[in-house]
C-alpha cells in the first residue's frame, strides 16, 4: 500500500493520574486497524506505563498495563524506551513488560518488540516518523 | 435494560452490554442469544470462551481483525475468516460475541 505512513506515538506521562496514557493506548488500538506502520516511544515518566506488576487497587482505577502485551497482535512492530529516562528512575529493561510479535501466516516471530534506545536514536526515530502523536 | 438470568436481574447498558463484567455466567449468553433468536452451538461457545480468555489476559476486547487471526490460529485456518465468524454472529463477531461474553464493546468498534 503506497499511502502507508509511519506513525509514532510518544508517551511521556505516568500511567495514572491523567487520562493521557490510556487515551494514547486506545488511539494505538484504533490506528492499527488502518494498516499503518505504528511505533510507540516511551520517555520521561511514560516509561512507567510499561512497568510490570502494576497494582491499581488502591486508586480505584483499572490496571490497563496487561493491554500493552497484546499490541503485537495489533501489528505494532516497535515499542521504544528512552534509556536515559529509564535510568533516571532507577529502572532497567527487566522491569518492563515483554511484548511478543508473530506473523500468524508465516509464523515469523519476535520474542520482544520492546527495545531500549539511547537519546540519539530517540531523536532519529522521531525524525523518521511521518506523524508524531504526543501524549 | 436489565436481563433476567438464573433468577437474577443483571444490569445492562443502552446497547445491551453487561454493566458489571463480574455478573457474567454462561446463562447470560443463552438469554441474550434467545432474544436474538439464535441457538448457541459449540462453535459459538468456542468464540465466546476465546473472548473471555483474551479479556482475562489483556483487559480489552480484541478488534475483529485480531479475533479473526487468533481464531484461525487456535481453532483452525478454515475458521479464521470473517465469513465464518459472521455466519455464527450475524450482528458482527465483535459486537455480538463480545456482548454474549459479557465484555465491553471492542475499542474502535462503532
């Protein structure tokens, strides 16, 4: 398809407290239906969106973190995490959920599409995108 | 409009989806199907059970495209197409099957 664009969803806020993280995720789920190249970037407090073992019982909010793990099924091929943001919060790649991707026809698969990248690569990736949605 | 299942009254929203996901029992699907003049077969239950498992794991109802692929993978390639799924759920596999399964309407489904 010639009019396929590279969509980048830039997530920079903590998962709860504002609606941005959830709204971004919903738009990603919808965008995937339009057969575009969808990538996600997590930076600043946005890296918390991907942390494992979230427990929202105390704040009365739905814990939507398990939903990120199905994004491979929605044809999302890349989920990038800014290394500096992760380190500044004392987190490592081991603290983040893993997201599998598999082509159900060819059975080609990737164990984890979550990738930690340095600041230079973050800038490059944003620059390469046709459309950047910032949340 | 509330529905009556196993002697209990369960709340539904204006489109007929269960308000409380935890209210679901298999009887919910039976009652809803009866209202639609549909008889549930094992093929229907395979889809309903898949949707419930998917929701349990990922906390959302899958888009039809995702459902179609997953069904093809789990239940056989001949079932992984929208023709088969619409044959089972004429009002749309996303909308109708999710409603029977007690899930919210899939995101992006109007």
